[in-house]
C-alpha cells in the first residue's frame, strides 16, 4: 500500500477548517452601556490588575524587568519622604468616573483616604499623586489617555516615567484646576528634587541600578 504523501502547510491551510477558538466567558463581552466601575468587584474570575477604561476591560500584559524594578525602587525611595498622614500603594485601582477605573503603577493617597483593610478601590479625591511607568503594550494609554482621565478627575500630580537610554526619566505634571488639564513642570534625568506634592530628593540612578558583574 502506497503511503499518502503529507500535505504542505499551504494545502492544509486551504483544505482544513480553522481550529476552534477558545471559549471565552460571557462576561468578557461588555453590556450595551459598557462596564461600570463597580463591575470590577463582581465579575467572576476576573484576572488580576484588570482596568476599566472608557467602559471596556483592559487586561494586564507581562511587564518588563525595567518596569518592575523602577516601580519597586521608586516605592521604596518615596517612603523616606512621605508625610506621616500619606500612604503609597501599588496595584490599586482608582475610580475616576462611572466608566473609568484604571490601575496606576503607584499612587500616593492623602489623609482623607479610607484605611479599611477591605478597600479595593480609591476615589480620585483620595489621590495626591498618580505614577505610570510606560510599557510597550500600553504606550498610548500611559502617555495620552490616562493623563487626560487623571486630570479630568482632579488628581493634582502626575508622573510619567519613560526608559531613556536604559535609564528612567521622570516627566512631572501638575494640575491646572481651571482647565482640568496637566501642565508639564519638568523632565528629570539624573535627580528628582521637588517641593510638591511634598519635599523629596531622589537620585534617579537608584531606581534602576546596574547589577554587579
């Protein structure tokens, strides 16, 4: 009996039906009105770090080493300058509006923020500072959409951290309350020395230190 020759990839692609798509849970599809902020607390099996932006769910992608190290080091550095009635947090969402609940990389909340251990989300009014470290998969959201949302919600200070020549550069923004938009107040490559939202002085080389060889 003569063996049937194997078909080429092109032949199989033309002749065979496409493989079935993996089944997705029903809740992935938004309702006609879009999701609202409270839905993030009730959707079953929601992946960690899911954000809500413009009524749509945004799922977290794997992060780079630069992203993770800078967030960790900045959080540690800020603790030395934080006023006693402030707190720095990561992996916490912020409700900005009915259909907006993003998760900044870091937030600093003020004395009026709730300290209930079961809190899963803060209101924009609780947040003094929001920080985003730009990721390749979320460049447009980090650079354009999120700053607009944070400003419209009244968060007074926003930092955007970019990787420039394998080092962190901090783009500092302050809210203009009259226009509800951010004003750029400086780009910091070597040292972050500010008096608002509180006095701080951070050597930016420590945010992504070279590993000993």
